[in-house]
C-alpha cells in the first residue's frame, strides 16, 4: 500500500539508477521509525505521527560510489503477528533490515530479541544486511533509560552493528543508512561476480558493469 507521504518520490525518474534496495524498519511503536525516515528523506522532524496503515512506504534516490541507487523503505508501524506469514512477505524479499530502539524505552531494547527471533524462525538472516539504530540520542543523560553498556552487550549478542541517532537533530541518520547501503552494494557486487565465475560464458564475453548487482528484488 502506498503512503500519502512524499508522493514526489514516486514521480521521480529512476532510469539512471544502477541498483535497487528494499529496506525494512522494524521495532516497537513510538521508538521513532517514521520520524527517522521523515528526517532522512524530507528533512523534517515529526514529534507525533499518526499512522493509519500498518505499513508505510518511503523512497529515496542517493548517489554513492559514482552511481545512483534507489532505496525503498518499508516502515512497519504495527507489531507483526507471528502466525500471519502474509505479514512477513516483505522480509523474504528485502535486502536490508533496520532494527530500531529508543534511549527512553527499556522495553524497546528487550524486544529487539523478540523481533530478531521472530525473523530468524522464518527467514535466513544470513542473506540480509542488518543494522540497529538507537534513537533519541539527543536526550540528556538523566532522561536516557538505556545505558551504553546495555546497548553494547545487545549488539554483541545479536552481532548487530549499532548507531546512536536522533530523529530530532538528524545526528548520525544519514551516516548509518549510508553504512547499510555500502554493505548492500558490496553484497550485490560479490554475488554478481560469484555468479559470473560459475557461469559457462565464453572467456571473451564482456561483463557489463551497468548490470552488476541486479539481484535485489523490487516489489
């Protein structure tokens, strides 16, 4: 379903795009998933956001490594029911997953395990690139419920790279998402060369670099 937000992105010309990546944001409600995307894509801060749909979609085109890439973000705004496989379809086809917690919400830290175990039961996470964003880094220390030690331990337990971000100030948002995209580009390139090496193409065939990495699903 298409969000009413950021409709200009749907009209943008993507003919010069080298590759496409589908990225899903997952985490408890009120941790700032939508606010992070609004800041990243539209450079605005929404302190309160009323999602009418269970999924909101955002798109953005970025320039990296001398090429354009199209990013499609799936903002999961409601908790996914474990027995409803239809609600997991976007995870089967996605390229990247962003887990989101909030510094002022201890439950959002504990539930990272819940989200992670839910996905690992149905999906081969080794085929995905993942990062973890801890939002509301702008809060002063007295208002931060989560500690650096708790976050670092969870990161090591789940083998997730984490980034402290702020949807309010924009701190670290672009950098963290760009870090994920770099991982996706590398994975796509590696897969393309692996597939090429295994093929039976004639040695005189030329690799068209414009088509490298086109393994990413578009849905």
